[in-house]
C-alpha cells in the first residue's frame, strides 16, 4: 500500500473518530442536557433584530472592543478562524483524496489568489494575537481570569498557535517544492518556507508531511476537546446571540414554580435558553472585572456562577447516564444551593447589571440569580435584617417600618399644598418612593423637588398614603408574592387617579413602573403613555424652554449614573444635559455611562447584612470622584445613591473634599 | 380585711433585688396615707439575713428548702394561703421574670384584681390610685386600685430604691410554709452568664444600642465610639435577640440594671423593661429619630437624628477632643 | 403531641395611638392591631417542637381585626389547626376575660403543652399565661427561651435578671410563657400565606359571655409628655456631635 493510500485511510478514520467524539459530546450537552431545561417562551420573533445582533456582536465583535487590546486580539482570532477554517477543510480534503488526486485543491476556493493572501495574512495575525493572549494569560494574568481554567486556556491557545505555525510550514514547503500555484499570494508562507530552503527536497517533503500531520492532528484533538469547556462558545455563540433575550433588562420573567415553591432549586429548573448561556460562557472574566460586589470582596463572581452552573449541568447529565454508580448518585444528591452555589453568593449581588452589560455574548446572570433567590425566599432562607425589612414592607408598604399615614409627612409644610392625585386630576403623577418619602436625610431633597415642580408650573400630584413601595427591589430580592401585593396596592391607587404621565424620584421605581407594571397587571390596567424619571422630565422642560434658569452655576461636578436609570433604561444623556443647562461643567469619572460603578445598594442589598467587605462599592466610587482634581461635587439622581455616598464621603474621610448632591439640588440652585 | 400593704420581697441567689426596695418605698407612701402597715414577705431558704435593711414595719418570713430556687409552683402555693388569711389592702410584686409568674396566677385563683406594669401608687381623696405604663411606654393608664385586696405588679421608676432601705432591722415573724411536696416546677441547674466579659453594671460609660442600629455590621460603629469614649457597648432586647451582642451586654428586665456616668442611648425607644434598668444612670443622652420615643422622657439630653448619621461624626469629634 | 398556642393582638405602636373622647381607651376607629411579638415567638417555638417530633399545633385567637392574617400566617409556617374565638370583642377586652375564654376552649382540645407569649405591651392586668394555667389547673413557667420535651415533662430555660438562666423541669400538661423562641420567627413568603388562605380553614368557637372580673378599670389614659425632660439638641449630625462633646467635657466624661 502506498503512503498516499495510508494517508487517506488514516485521515478518514481520524476524521470519523474525532467527528464522532465531538458529535456525541455536543449532542449530550446541547441536546440531551438542554432538553431537560424548561420551555423558553419569547425567544422567537423579532428576526431582524436577531440577525442584526449576530452581525454586530458576533461578526462585528462589538462588545469585545470594550476591552480594547484583548478585544482586538480576539477579533483577529475570530476572523482568522473563519478564513482559516477553509484551509483546514483544504488539509482534510487533501488527505482524504491523497490516494486519487495528488495536490488536491478545493474547487473554486482553492484557486482564489486574494483569498489565499487573506488566509496567509490572517495566519500571521492569529499568531500575533495568540502570542499576545498567551502573554496576557501567563504573564499579566489579570484579576478577571482568576477562577478561569487557566491550563485549558493556555492549552487551547497553544493548539491554535501550532495549527497556524504548521500551516505556514506546510504552505512554505509547498512553495519551495513549487507545488503551489498561488505561491505569490502567500508571502508569509514564502518567508517561512525560506527557513527550510537549504534542506534537500526529500527532507523538505518529510518536514512538510510532519507539519501536515501535526496540523491535522491538533485540529482534530481540538475538535474533540471543544465541547469540554470555555471554547465551546465557538459552537454556541452564534445561536446564543441569535436567540438572546430581547426583553428589557429591567423586566424580570415571572417566577417559575415547581411543586408549589417559587424559584429555581435545581439546574434543570432553568429554561433551556438559560442553559445555553451556561455553555456559552467563555470564562473571559469581563463580568468579574466590572462586578462591584466582587471588587468589594464579597464572595460572588458572576463568572464563577456561570461556570458552576455549567459544571453542575454537565455533571448531572453525565450522572444520569451512569445512574447506577455511587459517584453518580452523589452528584445527583447534591443540592444546587448551597452545595454548588452558596447563599452568600446569591445575596451578594446588587443586580447592577454591569456583568450582563459587559458580556460579549449576552450571557445573563442577574435573571438566574433572582430565580435562585426566589427559591431561597420561598424556603424562608433570608437573613434577619432582610426578613425584618420584608416584614415591614408586607405590613406597612415601606421599608422603613413606618406608618403609611406618615408617607407624605414631608409634604405637610409645602405651600401651596401638593395635590392628591386620587382626588383631583393632574397631568403628572409623582411617584415619590420610600427613600424620598421617609428617609430623614433625603426628605429635604424631596421638598426641593416639589418646589422645582411648582416653579415650573407643573400640574402634578402625589398618591399620599395610597402609595406603596414600588416593589422593584422586593422583586429582585426574590419575594415575588410581596411584589405582586405591592403592585396590586399601587395599581389600586393609580386607578383611582387621573393623570397622563408618571414621574418618579427613584430610578428603581421608575424601572419597575415602566418595564414591569404593564405586564404584571395583565392589561387590566393600561400604563399611561409614559413613565419618566424626573431627570428626563427636567430635560424636557429645559429643552422645550419651559424651564429657564436665572442663575448660572460656575462649578465643576461629576455625575454618577444610577444603575436603574443608566444601564437598565439607557437614560444617560438627559441628566447630563440638565447638569450642563445649570451652567455646571461636567467632568466624567473614568467609569461612567454604562460602565458606571454601582453604589452597592440595589437589588435589596441596602436591606441586607453587608457581610465582610474589603472596600464598599460606594467608598470606591467616592474615591474615584475625589481623584478628579477639578471637581468638588458628586451629582446623582437616586435617593439611595445619596444615602450611600453621603455615608461613604464620611467613612473615606472625604467629607470636606466632596459634596454629594442630587441633580434636583443643582436645578433648585440655578432657579433661585 | 386590713389596710396593710404587703410587699413580696424579690431576691435571687442571696441578694435582694432593687425592685423590692422600690416596692417598699411605694408601700410606705400608701401605708402612711391610709393608716396601714408595710409588711414585707420573704420566702426563701435560710433567708433571715436578707431582712436586715428592709424598710418594713414587719417582715414575715417563710423558710423551706423548696424556696432555695425559684419555683412558681411553690410561690403560688405559699402565697395563696398567706394572702387569703391576711387579706391586706394590696400585695406588691415585682413585675419581673419572677413576680410575673406568680401574681396573675394568684389573681385568677383567689379572684382578686391585678394591676400590672404599675409605675406609681398614690392616695387621692382617700382613694388609692395606680398609674401603669403600657404600650412600650407610650401610654399611661390611671385608675382606682381595686378592692378589697389588690395584687400589683410594679415596675421601677416611680420611687427610688434608697427610700425602701432602712438601717433599723425590722421586726421578724416566722410563719410556717405549707406542704411543698411534688412541685410541678423545679430548677435543675443554672447556666451562668458568660464569664470573662466586662460587667456593664460597673462601667462608667455605656454606649447602648437598640433597634435603630439596623444591622449587625453597624455594631462596629458603636464599638468605635465606645472605644473613643473609653466605654463599652451594651444594648436592648432586640439587639441581644439577634445575637449582635452577647447576653452579658443586655440592659433591661432580664438583663442588667446599670448606673454609669454617661448612658448614651442610640436608637433605643425606651420600652419600660429597658427604662427600668437605667433609672440610676447619672446622665442619659438619647438619640432617636422618633420624637415620641419614651426614652426622651428620662433622658437629660436628646437629639432627633438618625444614630447612623451621628455615629461616625461623633466618634471623630470625640477622638479629636481627646487629642 | 398536642400543642396549643393562644395568641392575642395588640395595638401597633408604629401607628399613632389616639385616645377616644372619654379618655379611658384607645379610639378603635384609628387603632390598628398586630400580633403580639411574644406570641409570634410562641408560634415559632411550637412549630420548632412540631418539626422535632410528631405533633399537632393549634393556634387560637380572639376574633378581632387582624386575627385572620395572624392565623393564616401561622398556618403558612406550619400550624395545623386554626381556631377563632367569636364573641363580643369590639369593646376591647382584658386578659382576665381572655384567659377565661381561652380556658373554655383549650379544655376541649386536651393539649399537652400550651405555649403563649410571656407578655404583651398592653397588659394592664397581668399576662394571660399564668391565669390560663390556673383555670386549667396546670403549672406555669414564664420568660422561657428554650423548650425541650422528654416523656411527660418539658425542660425549659427560664431567664432571670442579670443574664442568669435556669434549666427547669415542668410536669406536663403545662402552660409556658415564651420570651423568645430558640430561633427568631421564620419568614413566610407572601405567596405562601396567600396560598394558605385558599386551603386552610379557620374554625370558629363561640366564647361564652366574657367575664372581665379581676382586671382594674382605667379611668384615664394619657400620653406621657414627650421630651418633657430631655433638652433637645437641634441641628445636623455635626452640630449634635459638637454639642455632645461639650456636654461630655462638662460632665468629665472626656
């Protein structure tokens, strides 16, 4: 039997085995395991948006560039992979047909000079990109990689490096042996070939064959390894981005229910679409890098959460196949909480959405976290501080445990009296919120807001004792029943009132009123045409000329984007325009806009025990502001931020250096 | 029926509780007005020596080994007979973890009226009146002391314990104990409070925290202030129940009574069971967001402000003042 | 084992307390009732006992505003049977009458252990527990913060002043006044309470004519003058801190 014959047979067998292994593994993960998941409603439809997403976020790799150098490197690896997949195809075909057609070339593709040039250059780009990635992983080893599978990452990069190098050697030798009709289109290969030019023809042929086997061997080993970890995203990323959740991030799905208990207590109770996310996580750690809870030393890493869920899903799948063994029984007996994910991890999340926002592949963490919390709440597994707050919310409708009759106490001194929207029609219904209503350190800001509204001549009113906590954070804590009860009460009061627009003080109320109330009320109650945050309302008043400032403020400020205003609802520009309209100069902090650091209060965190932290998110944020030379004022537009930052300026010793102001205070100042 | 006022002396492990002297003082005020006598009742085992400083006209003492420990069963049986036979105008008990187990039972058993949470007793127009403090100290209830014999559960605050002490040993009368076999309630053993911790009863400066501390993490803020002031942290019932402070730091009915030079009450509303343990403090400073909190009634200084806002600032200023 | 938990509802102190025109009682139209905190602990302790061994927990409440909520919440936590004592509670009721009404019902339930809150903040005529014990001829121990049942007896931890705790043995059947359950009362999610409302039934038991004898009559209710004695320091945290430091210095604390 000739060498060519043997080559064909071996390539055929290797392909069969590798393809089989890959196919079986991928089938088990993506078919068998995902089918154990729950139905995923709402992932179809909106096709244009979905196709656009694939083009922008997969082909364009848009979110990856948020980390510029690694993103660029990945861009080249991704496109290199696409172009070079054809060279792999070429190598396989070449081997398969070696017995019949020497120097087989793929039809059409194998004859395109420019393509050959592109492939040749991409091979070089990929080598450069991979070298950078290896350097990053081995020498720089940034914090975001902590907890990722390092050896696996390095190994896969080494695979890619070898595949590229062997390709260039193969091609270079072909050029030397004048077997390449497109030699002129492969300058890089030509240079590599020169390294071997001095060897005699026979030796070169042997080197070429060795390079071929290395090339193909590594490709096929890589293929079999592909489903075993982070590199599976090569397979899953396109479906993951295509089928991504297009609901607003601020709208949680209804609580799943299993045998009378709300929430998720086993990995199979997640929707299959969420499971696809687990398999799509690339362990790149961008989420970990931006997570305020992780940075403050709390036990959560959004990345490890995904990895643990994935591992558990895979392990349980394998255990079901080997049901009889004791080891498999042990795996199946493990409970998701706390054996796989601890309660502390789940309670650490402030639901700030930075992780999901950062993820290049739209993997979601906040929504699964809430589903898991829902289960903990249904079991009564909440810390005592949170329990006390939930009890207060249940009884009095506010987290302060004060009488609902006291809700509008701050308004008693207001002249003229603020309208009761339940009794007389108003244009704007002002949903004040708990903190602005009850927190003694915030109510003076609330009164200023009312004054500003009055000066602007707005026809507005409030719900007085008819208002309840909006429930945004109650829902994110996982207390779905209490959330529903609060919504019911609020809707009852809203239904009694006549108004056209709701305006809120608290971005948290804003989020749930805007994104969730319409769904919760099952269309029994139609939301008015708009829900506005007061920053948006002010912006409209200023831009339309209805509000004119009498005084020009001459100082420089920085602005903190509240999570539920910025990331969740995309309101970045309105508050900035308002700041500039007051005459203040805006200086941005390094982390601003959708990268803004959470104050740490959201998702009910403000009601829980803090736990052991190295540096509170709010303190880190205040230090970030204090590091800006020009400014002395930190402006925000959320009463919880005010509370957190006013505390943090004291605890960081910046009380003299930084003043924390609400946006409304600037406006009020500029109006006087 | 007599006009005498009986005081059931409360004592624990060889020490007469302060509330007993408070009751003697209250009893004296009534007896002076209505012409009765103050009779102290001492139940115990080898209990005679405890009688020496009781400001009573007479001490009736009953001794029995079963009284060595507190058993509601034994006390109920012993007092049932005594009260029935003597039929005094009033019988005062401490509204404590001991008196509270006995007096209501006697009230039901003897069909005698019972007044609890009683802070003051006085005579007005020849009628005996009670004033009780209820609803966490937010309300006072006043009424006529029911007859013919009223049982009264007393809280401190209305009278000073010194007024119930005497240097003259009172007249002692022994009375026989009833049969006390087959007690249905018996003490098996005592669990001593954790030793090695500071004794808050002896500390000159106490930073005391209540519900207003909100969560465990904030206890650290109070610790820092206490450190700056050279004092220690103690707390009210809710804080101890959450395990945010050890039981040894509990100020109140089932905790300790304290008498520091400075008692800084942070986020403490001042429920009666807490207030009764801080009556001897030289100066109470109360910080609370609720102006109607009863703590302001007994504090020398007060401020309506969130303790969590004040704590870091105050700690810093105290540290600065010390230089 | 059969456990009965008699509970009562008390004025919610978060709400303003308004005295009615006669000046002798709280205005019932403004009053908002809530479960007595100690009774909440008694319910928790009962359910903890149930969870440790077989048993049935029956919760009994007078038929006043808020009783349904309290009973359903108890059921959501694990109580098996809910009973409401119907009767003329509108005019408000004292603990003597309540104890007699409880006794009439509890006799028919034949419990081994009765757990009830050791006190309530509006008690003016002593706690319910010891009175109930007398009517039932059972022993009573109050200020209990731990209960363990062992053949025919219970071992309880009773708190004494100064942090001293006694381990006591009580012959069953007995009434125990609970100061604190071994664990703080658990949280039940609202959805579970709502579900329970659909599935659990509240039985009704008519209370006989309420006998209020043994309780004093308040002639006058009044609010202690707020802040009468405290000198209030005005201003923000800085101002208050500055003044306090001065005071501390004057008093020789600093």
